[in-house]
C-alpha cells in the first residue's frame, strides 16, 4: 500500500467522523430546542419574501423571552 493511499484513507476517515459528529450535534440541538431561533429566522425570511410579514425579525433575546412567556402562559406537557 502506498503512502498516498494510506493518507487518503485517513483523510476520508477523519471526514467521516467529522460528518458524523456534525450530524449528532445537529440532532441534539434539534431535540433540545437550541436551533429554535435559527428556525424562526428561516420562517420569518420565507414569510417576508412571500409578502406576508412586514415587521422586522425579533432579536435572539426577544425571541427567547417571547418563547418563555408563551410557554408560561400556555403550559403544555413537557418534562420540566
């Protein structure tokens, strides 16, 4: 086996591990709700592009405050 093949295999393995870790990170962010603000921004951009929303997007701080307030006033089944 040449050193070129060995290095290429190692590079491929490292890339596969990084990809798997990125996938796991994305999964856990979704489960924990940490990606909620990014999803909100995507939704807001789509609505604004369609002409359905004229208001500017909330800041991240405003988003989390609003989300917490809505959860407190309308409690639903959750673990905590």
